[in-house]
C-alpha cells in the first residue's frame, strides 16, 4: 500500500471541494473494493476521504411507488429491511447474496455503484429496475449511468447521495456466484413494471452490466421462463477467464434468466 493522507469528512460539500481540487483524491465508503486494491498497490490516491461520518447518507424510505436507499446504506441493511422486503423483495434477496457476512455489514450500495465492478450485483438491479442515481449535482437515469467496466457517468467531484427505485410489478434476481469471492460469474435481474420489461446481466459482459434486449422482447410478449426458450446469447463481448469461458457464461445467462423469471412468478 502506498502512502496517502486520510480524513473523515462531515459534509458532502466539503468532500466535493477536495475532489475538485485534487484529481488523485478518492472517496471511501465501506472500502470492500478499494482497500484490497490499495493493498495490491493497484491504485495510488493522494488522500482518502471517509464518508462514514456524513449525516443523511444512509437510510431507506418507501414513499408511494418509490423506494429510496441512501448511498451509505450497507448490504446487510438492505437485505433485512422490512420496507425493502415488502416493496422490492428481489432487491433484498440480491443484497443477501453479496459476499459474506463481513462484507455485507461493511459494503454500501453507493460504494458498489460508484466503483461499477463488472461482477458486482447491484448494477443489475439498478439497470433492470430503471432506477435513478441521485448525486450531489443531478439525477442520473440508470441507462445513462453505466458507461463501461469500472466507468460511470460520475464526474470527479460528484458524489452519490441515494438511489431511487421504482417499485415493480414483478422482479427477481438469479446469480451464479464464484465459490470463493461470491462475486457474480453471471447474475440476471428481471423486472416488469411501469417501464415495461427489463433484463439486466452482470458478471458476464466485457463492458460491465448490460441489458438483454432479446429477452426483454420475448418476456414482453409472454412473461414466462418458457418464453426464453431458443434465445441464445452470443459469446462475443463476454468475459472469459480461469473461472468460466465466454461460451459458458453465455449459457449461464440463459439459465439464470429462466430461474429469475420463474422466481418472480
């Protein structure tokens, strides 16, 4: 780990000012992705700004047809919250599958989305549910937020405050986890609601999370696992590594999608 300075910030405005003046400064939320990267000397920040002491960045609210989750809300809180389990049980189920117990009690939804790891679970939920990422500067639609592997629409001095999820009619998540890390080798989130049918895939794409338009079209005509029969996902553009080839991941996308639809009912 390289040397850096560390500071606990008390408000978003001050944190944004530091980020604007120092391109090498980084925010830390739960640190579940950043700390391992620092230990391996794969990143060299000038300073870390800890968001743990900033008020009003965590918490969960369900008002009308929208579920709002604060950026510093941990995976464990999302998994056990009765409001989430009532409004979007698929989101609580997804959170309960992230990492292990220690990771779920430290990792945050905002940290996950800011990092946009191609194997993270939350991006699939945000994209499939058509959520809105609320930042210190603006509101960003899910389709505009994810811009490639580890890349988002966030500017250097922009900080995630919360995520707003429209409550769907039906939704479910199915994940094939790496047995060691619990990251998604393939995860598929399906949703049906006011924005129609949306299917998002994580863990498989070389450019990170993506929507599966062929499956969306099929499920839009008939919401059933059988509607996905015969839909093949091309292996081009999918990840291939020591854990699974691109062709195997293409097969898993179909398997996980069918499981998710069946689970959604």
